[in-house]
C-alpha cells in the first residue's frame, strides 16, 4: 500500500513540476522571440539604404536624388544598410499628336532584418526626373512626420 501512495505522489509531483517548468519557460521563450524578430524599423530611424540591384535607369536617378538629399546614406552593401529600397517601374507609350511616355513607379522600403514594409509609394508621371523628385519629396515629408512622432 505504501508503494502505491509513493507512485501516486511521484506522478503528481512530476505533473506539478512540468507545469511549473513550462510556466517559467514560456515567458522566456516569448521574450526571446520578441528580441530576435522585432517589428519594422521606424522611418525616422533609417539612416542607411541599400538600393536593390536593377538595370533600370530610373533606379540610378533615384539614387542620385537620395545622394543630393544627403539625409540618408546609400550603401553599396545590403548587410550595412538599415533598409532596402525596391523599385519597380513600367513605361507606357501613349499615342497622341505628340508621343507621350508615362512611367509608373512603385517604390518600397523594407527593413533589412525583418523584411517588414517600412514605407511604400506608387506614383505616375510623364517625366522620369519629375517622378524621382516626387518620390523623394514624399519620403522627406513622411520621414519628417515620423521624426515628429518620436
């Protein structure tokens, strides 16, 4: 009879120990997840941008506008950047008396570490230079708003 009581007590102790162990381990595990995979970097904290490789001339134009702005640094290595700038463009020829070329551009800034979206814009224009200026100007305004929120 004493052996039966000992087995029952050991089983209850084992279950209680497991519950306590998991109760202590779960918060630590969740905290580790939070430190490993943080949310996207706020736009105001982005200091260095890597521009994703592209054969598009518009991307080179955007790079030159960022260099001219001077607030964010363009990195040649993705590993050194806070964020990655991805640009997708599409040109359309509009037949008219004078041929007009319209360019659509979608620009996204993603956190290098979490790959989460930080900022995005989609714009259209008939001038490449004007479109690049509009995109950088909008990023400037949004970044200033982001700075004032912190």
